[in-house]
């Protein structure tokens, strides 16, 4: 991803009592599913030429979307906006079977860049619906991932937005009910929602494995560790990125005196730094590292040049690209056939 031209020296180095420093959370930034999805669009452009259409934002980050648009990607809300026969990429958040059918009906060449961890939740929804369970899907109404998962079994799914929704939840058979969740939620809030649901429905079943993705959990654990020592936390991520927004909330809950989300370093306000000795920095799972570096550069200009990484986990997970993109243009296996931190 290209660097963002900024105005160096915009933030002033004002005196504070203490040694200025940055606590840089790790893990942060791109997860394997995001990396895979972004590479999928880049490789589709290499394979088929521009334009390549993408249903919804490939990942929830304005810089990533803008960069891919400059390369020839066209983002649309629905597949009926895509010319018949064209190539379309489904975003990392997944789509419902109805969207897949609509793309097929238009003769589109579909490339599915859904994160494999989201696909896992889809399969769980299908299996539990087949066994006639009621599915309580914990997630945010209107989020693409929630719409895709619910679309797998619309007659069996009830959306639960959070703990406060629990009193209004009604089920036909309290002995055949299971919960699933959006992969990018706050771990703590989700567990509180489950606790309240289980108070109402003691026989509530758990999913066969954790639905909240490893990257979301890891970034929340890291910012918890940083937040307890931070006067200010800056989360790099977009407003429609659920996991980025959650990082701000988690930072405040775990001790940060203040926390803000920014898309770009240029959004940092001078007054945020008043009296601040320690700044915590992290980024959501759809954020390229170049945007974090821009933040660190600006903070260094304000006297926060001492950067200490706070690492709470190692990540080396990789996912294979969609099958259409695993070979290069000559037909040979492509060295970029994997997406993830180990790449």
C-alpha cells in the first residue's frame, strides 16, 4: 500500500512531566483473511485486467478501497450493478446464497474472497438449521457479515444485537437453541450476551468452536495490555470496521484515559496530546501497516520517538487464495497463492 503524503511537523512537541513514549500493540493490523481478500482483488486485476467489480467494500478500510479503485477495481452495492459476464469478487465479509444465485443468474464470473473463518460460521448456520435448531446470531444489524450468515438460514435465525436485546428474545423450543456470532465483536460483550441468554435459556448450546476470529481476539488482548499504562490510545481503522471500533471501546474499558479512532495520521488533534506521557497505538484487522507507520512518524515529531512494542501473541496463519487465482498467467502455481502474516 502506498504511503500517505502528510504534513510533517504538524503536531508540536509540547512539554509534559515524564518521558514521552509510545506503546505499540502487537498483534495489530492485517489478519490472514483480510490479506487474502486484498490479494484476491489485486490478482484478479492482474489476471483479467480492469475493471474488476467487487460487491461491497472488500474490507472495511477507506485507504484499501481507495487504493484498489486507483488500480481499476469498481465497488458496487449489489451484483445487479455489474455488467453481465463480468468478473465480480465477493468481499471478505461473505454473502448469502441469494447473492450467489443472483450473480449466477447474471452470468457473472464470481470469485469468493470470503474469509474462511466467516465461511465456518456459515456452515454452522446451515448445519444447525438442518437439525431444526433456532439460531441466536449475536451481531450488528446491517453488517454485511451478519446479513450473509443470516441468509444461510433466514427462517431459523434471530439477530441479537447485544446484551440489552436479550429480554426481547423469544424462541419456540428452549431445548433446541444455539448461539453463533459475528466474527469481529468484542469478546467480553459477546460473552456477557451469551451469559444473559443462558440465564433465559439454560439449554442454550455453544457453537462447536469459537466464532470470534483469532485476530479480533488477539488485537483486543493486546490493547488491554497497552491500555492499562496509556494516557491516550490511538486506534487506526475506519468507522465501518467493527473490530476497529471495538478496540476503542476495549481500550477505554481497560484503563486508557482517552481513546480515539483515526483513518489517517492527519486526523490526530494536537489537544489529544496535552499532558500525555504514554500513547498506545494499535490498528484494526483491515488496516495496512503503512497507516500505522504514518501515525508513528507524526507522533515522533511531537516527541514520542521512543516506541516500545507490547507483544501478546504471534500470528503466522495463512489462507489459500480463491481457486481461480492460485496460478499465475502462465498456468504455474503462483508464489502469492497464500494470504497471511507468514507470507
